[in-house]
């Protein structure tokens, strides 16, 4: 009913707008009031086991797998522990090498995904330690894992996952920070910088949400498209994948996410005046390289929608449209850059008259294979 949607036309839009509050809920009690310490209790309780791991393996499906790709970069960068990310459905059937000292992190919004459950069972049999990151309290995955952390973002109703994704990335950031502190693998300066910035992410998301009408307006011109390409590098590559998935799920437009530098190995052949390309082109280490990708797209008459850092004047001259994002640390950018891509997918689907909360052929939770 309308009441449950809190005045929003769809659960998806409500859940997108809830994200500043959700991320605060997720951090509550885990980051102290002074903003200088993160404690994820499961990490502290099991720190010996986690620190003796020779590697972490993240297993998940769908959007949760995209969060896992970001988690890999965070854990490797902060903790210097190698991390592999696998689709649970592939992992469970390929006779994977699992050591007793491995730690498997299972990420699942619903806590009920059949493939993720089966991947956990397999890893458990081989003696790995299992850490769950779930939303649904008391669901199957938290019951069979050795330990874990809830993301605490509240029930997610829209089939296309939004607030669970940013909640998962927030927990993975806190996990990496807590572990890095225990391991001593991060300088105090960097540790404090990341925590301080993490605590202001909700306010920065609020700023992006103000551009919702502008994104709605922009979306109207893309209903003609049959294909979309999403490009990003580093921490933004999984964001590109997630942006493309959101569009596919609810607007039924084919979309692909690609690491920007891989464009020349294939996708560039597809670019013409009918091909919108969403480029995450914020100020980071790869800015100059992304800029040359934009020039290559423009040279082939592709339409570029760029996500840029506030105040950017260079990309705005090249791109057809720009969406400005507040500046943040590169490692936290996924939490910011994902938001306009969720809104873009939502509005394109609305313009096409699609049922955004219940897209055809998709289920919120896939409890069968
Ligand atoms: C389904 C949902 C997706 C979700 C995926 C994994 O495909 O439609 O939104 O990302 O399952 O679900 P989980 O609950 O394990 O995160």
C-alpha cells in the first residue's frame, strides 16, 4: 500500500532515498562518537582466526557479488590479505581449492539464496571459517555461518537491490578497517582519514539525492536506447557493473559494465550515435586515462553521461551530460557513485512504463537453483 511506501511511488525509490539513514544505522554502535575507532564485534571476537587466514574468499550472487568485488579491493588495500571473489553458483560446482585456514565471506541480502547457502556448506565441509554479511535477521545464512555482521538497513522490498548494496559495502569497509587495525597494516593517519570520511558519506548521499529531478529529466532521452555501456576503473569498476545490472533488471535495456581500459579490446566496436555510455570520471588516480576513453567515445559519436567530481570543468566540456558527485576518498567512492546510477535506472524504467518494484522474470530471493 501507499502507506508502506512512505509517500514514494515505488519501494525502489523509497529505498534509494533511505540510504543516508540506512548507512547511519549500519554504522551505529560500530563507530565511536569521536569518530576515531571502528569496532565490528565479530572481527574482534574472531581476530586470531581471521588474521591467520592465508586468504579470504568472498562468495555471493547478483548485486551482493558486486559488493564483494569492492570488498576485495578494500580488504587487500587495508589488510594486505589476498581476496578472491566468486559467484557462489560457480564456486560450488567447480571443486574449488579450500584450505582449513581460509576464511569465506558470504554476502547475501536475503540470507536465503540457494547457491550461496550451498557454497557455504561446501566450504564448511572443507574446514574453512565462514563469515556472513546479511540483512535479513535470523535467515538461513546467519544461522549456518561461524560468525558475521548484519548490515541493518531494514527490509528491502524492491526486487532490484539498492540500500542493501550500500549497506554491504559499508560493512565491508568497517570489516577491512577493524581487521587492518588489529593487524597493524594501515597507518593511523590513513585509518582515521577513512573513518572520518565514512561518517560523512550519508550527508554526501543526501546531496546527490537533491539531483533526482535532474536525473529524471536526463533519463527521458534514453528510452530509445537498446544498449548501454558503463565504464569505470579500480573501485569504480564494480560500480559500473552494478549500474548496468540495475538498468537491465528494471528497464530491460541491455547494459554491460566494463573496466574502462578494456573498452579497446571489444566494446569500442559497438559505439555509435545510438550507444549511451555512462562513464565514472571522478577525480582519482585514473582521471587522465578515463578522459582519453571519453574522447575515444566522442570520436565515434557515442553519447557520454559522465559522473564527475563537483566543480569539474574539463569533463563537462567533453561529455553530453554530467552528474556531479561530492568529493570523497577513492576507496569510499562506490558508496557515492552508485546512487545516481540507481536513480538513472529507476527513471529510465519509469519512462518506459515498467514495473520497477517487480520486474518480469526476477525474484527478490532465489531459493531454488
Ligand atoms: C536475486 C535478487 C538480486 C540479488 C540476488 C542475490 O537475483 O533479485 O537483487 O542481488 O538475488 O540475493 P541475496 O539475497 O543473496 O543478496
